[in-house]
C-alpha cells in the first residue's frame, strides 16, 4: 500500500533526523570527558561496578512496572483510546490505534508530549524553590515523568508495554534518549536490531543490560543541576528564588524534550516498519 503524502513527509523527516544522529561527531572536550569518566570508574573493583549498574537496572525495571500498573497510567490509556475514538469510533484496543493515519497519531502523541513537558517544567520549578526534600525527590520524579511519557507514546502508536519485549524496548528507548548525543546512534542501532531479531514480539531475547559507564553523564548532570540550585537558592527576586527555579525548570524541560523527541521518532519508525515502508 503506497504511503500518503503526509506519511511520506514524516518518513522523510525521520530519515533526516536519523542521518543527523549518525553524523554527530563529538568534540575534543567530550572525548576527553569520556576517557576521564571511564578511567575514574575503572579504579573501582569490577564486582563493585557490576553491583552498581545492576542496582540501577533493577531500579528502572521496578519503576517501569510500578508506572505501568498504576491507576494513573490506566486512566491515561483510556484517554488515549478515547482520543482515538474521536477519529475512529470502533477502536477497542491499543493495537487498534495502528489503523489510524499518521497525522491523527501525531496529534494524540503530541498531546501526551506537551502535557509531560509541562510536568517537567513545573517539577523543575518546584525543585528550585522548595527545600532539600523537594530537591532530593527531583531525580526520581524526573525518571517517573520520562518513563511514563515513553510508555504513553508507545501506546499511542499501538504498542502495549505489558509484554516482556515491549517493556524492555520502552526501557531501552528511555535509556538511549538520556544518553549523550554522541552515543545515541549506537543505542538506536541496537533498538533497530532488537526489532529485526524478534521472533514473536512477546519474549525479549536481546541484551538486557541497560546502564553502563557511558550513561552516567545524565545522573552527573542532575547532580550538577542540584548544586547550582543550592548555590542560587538564597538569591531572591521579589521574594522568589527565580534563578534557581529557572535552572531547575530549564534543565528538566530540556531533558523531557530530548526523551520525548527520541521516543516519538522511534515509535514513528515502528509505525512505518509495521506498514512495510522500511
């Protein structure tokens, strides 16, 4: 079945985005930073390193499961289906959303993306204006917001995240989206390889390790963000710590923007793969 004019335009945009991902060249500072980080972490015993990343992976798995089973997520799933029924009243399941044209799926996904970017903005502002407890909860809150929106984008494009395969793919999408730009092309290739090698799209048979030393840059950025907030928290303008609020809101918004852009492109790619256009 030939692509519509809109589908062809989205596919062309996806190709341009993918090429930019592959063409990204790290600068000297980024290369030096990678070497320093790997050298520093290699000083730890190998058993400690494995334990550290195992705890990170386990935490992400459990967080993903908690979000997936939460009533809030069930309600969001029903809202996605309700939005789909505006265009096609006979929709019954998440898989039925694949029958919708790309422009309608983009519209529904755009609603989820915009809503969660606002959540991140508000969360960042709160972390910049509240006490140490609020600041300490910022990293877990951002993990929840971004994992949740990846799940919702997946469901919008007709992929339930309650099977081992889709759960692992969603986690890998989140993981790759939060990696430095210079390393995302390798993660994108691994995701595409997982799709090509999948047998029944139920059981996951690929590499289940998520975090490694290359992923540590994002948590380190979050730590530096917290330090900057603490530094400027006492500088008030009209009774509000505007600078620290702006730091928190801006950093959180940019992170969610990166995650949502990547997740949206990935599930658009899967949409075209399902149609046989790739």
